[in-house]
């Protein structure tokens, strides 16, 4: 059963695994059973949506129906929240092949993230919409993505914008992006050391947010997280920015272990 994506403000999406390689910690789920368990734990902790990157048995990210289908089925058996899947060049570099993959899916995600700065974004979004899959427009600050999306015929048809900010000082950029696209909801997130500062910015701006092992291996105080569920609990229990300013935070221990930015 597919769920409707919840567009209410302050939704917290749990990003369970991303494209971390074998060097990542063992707590990062990769197979369907691991994703299902991590999803159940994250939702029990308070997440209202989950994001997964289906992986082959060898650990490679893939859009093959033989990989996407079992991952979606396992996660949906475990949770009753929307499930999002990135559909980008990391999973399939060839834009034409990416569209073929989408057309071959038997199980469909509730939401598919499209990196608008990548070649083939328009065709990818069109193929997803034709299958009835809601599109999340991935717009990363400092890329051509926001400008390309502003001119896109699909801009009025996306379910949500996923804005990736470089740090917690990106408020003016995010507000301008939101204003330019009117009623389209915005989810704001960061990666690596920016993940927690940007999540706090999302809270202050009243926007949806995202946290998980895809984005950072750390908890708010810089210690290593054991799971995405632990990060979700920390995100929902963390005090407001004003009360937290007096508590110095250690740098997140991600710099040497993060994969190349997922642009997600």
C-alpha cells in the first residue's frame, strides 16, 4: 500500500543509509531486512517519513526493479509512512537508462528525489510523474539546480522541494527559494558537519527537516550515533537554538568518513 506524502510543516524525514560504502559503520543498513528494521526503529522514534537507497547484495546503489522492489516491500511491511527513494546519477549515470529503470519498476516509491542540477533531471521527473510517483526536487545551494528548476515545466507539479544548504546561515537563500515557488513545501537539510546546524535552521523557519546516517554519523554533541533512530530521538528532543547556544558542540566526526556529497 502506498501512502500519501504528508506535507505538514515540521515533518522529520529519516534518511537511513544513502550511498555510504563498505567503509561506513556496521549500523548503516544496506539490505532489505536491515532497511526494514532501521525504518521501524526510526518511525518508532518519531520520524514521519523514511528515505532509502536500495542496494545490491554487493552494496552498490541501484534502480533495478529487482533491487528497488524487495527494499520497498520490506520497508512497507515494517512501517506505514511514506517511503522516498533517490533517483539520480549516483544510482544510474545514464539518463536514458534511468528512465528505462523507472518504467520497469513494479513496486513504486511514494516519493522520488531528483537532483535538478544533474543531466536528465527533466526526463527523470517526467517519467516518475507518468508512473504516478510524487517528485521531490533536490536543489543544492551553489549549483545550477535552483535556476534550472525555476524554468522547469515540472516545477508546478512537484510534491516538495528538498533544499540542501551548506550551513546554518543559509536562511536568506532558503526563504528566497521558498518565496519563489509559492505553495510548494520545502524540506531543508544539510550533510556532514552541516546536518545538525541546518536542521536547527529548518526548525526556526518552520520547515520540514531531515536527519539520518545518510547525512551524518554524529549526534548533536558530536559523538557517534549508533543508528538513525537515535538521531531522530535526539532531533525531536533537542532544545531550541536559543537555549542551546550556551552549550559548545564538538565537531561532528564525519569529515574523514563521509562519501562524496549525495547532493540529496
